[in-house]
């Protein structure tokens, strides 16, 4: 059952995707900051930096996947 202001049923899922994107972008930025802080140490832990960079790449892939869901397919 649809309420009066539900023009498009995909609006709710779009809002959920936007919220998830905001969370992922914040986590991505936090990882970036952590990596930078580790790299600035006198003796950086290269293994930890590598792990964080890998996690950051996984987040970036998820961000791209969700952004693609929000972008309408345009048939040219």
C-alpha cells in the first residue's frame, strides 16, 4: 500500500543508498586520515598501512557500486 506522497517507490531505496554512501565515504576518509598518520610516524608499520589501504580500496569499490545504482541507465 502506497502513501499519498510516494511518487516513486525507488525513492525510499535511493534514500537508504544515499545514507549508506555517506557512511562509507566517512569511513573512507577516516581510513585515509589513519593511513596518513601512520605514514608520518618515525617507523611506520607498513603491514598495517597495507591492510588499511586494502580496506580503503574495498570501500571505494562499494561506493562506486552504490553510486552506479543511483545513476539511471541511459541508452544511447
